[in-house]
């Protein structure tokens, strides 16, 4: 094999794995459509609904970080449990123990996006402790 052919072959062997590697998944832009807050008086829930419903946030699918109206990055980092596929939901969890925050309590944040839905708008559910935000996400 000539040196030139060996060089081309070596270059192809270096490039092909990168081309075959899965590309990063497109991120989400999400819109809040509904909020539920168990045990909160109706007037208070209506106040929070006016603040949040119709608002948007984004999600970086590689890191799980949410930015915008809803956030999940505080003193602890989110953990992506499942990147999502045509058979599974995207799932990210952030936890904060009492000693990791301001010392007033623990927190749990969970985002689940039904990535397997065939439609471009994918339903999501976000838990901020016991408060639930429901809406749809789209890739962008």
C-alpha cells in the first residue's frame, strides 16, 4: 500500500468514529400550561397561575439544566437519568438536602418530558417539591 493511500486510510479511520457517534440531542423550549398546588387556597393558586401559565423555559438535554421561568440549578446540579428516546421519556432530577441549601429544608425537582411522543410538541411534567407544572416542550 502506498504511503499516500495509507495516509488517506489513517485519516478515514480517525474521522469515521466521530461521524458515527451519536450527535447531541436537540434541547427543549417548554411552555407552562397548567399549575397545581395541593393544599394551597384557590386564591393563592390563581395568583401563581397568572405568574406562570403561558411562560417559557429551556432545557439543555445534555446537562438537564433548566433556564427561564422554571429553574433547577441551585447549589446542587441536576442529574439526567434518561436522555429520552422513541421509547422513553427524558428525565432529570435535582435534589437538595437541608444542609446543601439555606438550611431551612430539603428540595426535590423532577422534570419528565415524553420524548417518545410522535408529535413535535411533547408533554412535560415538572415537580417543584409538591407543586406541579404541566405543559409542552419542543425541540429547538
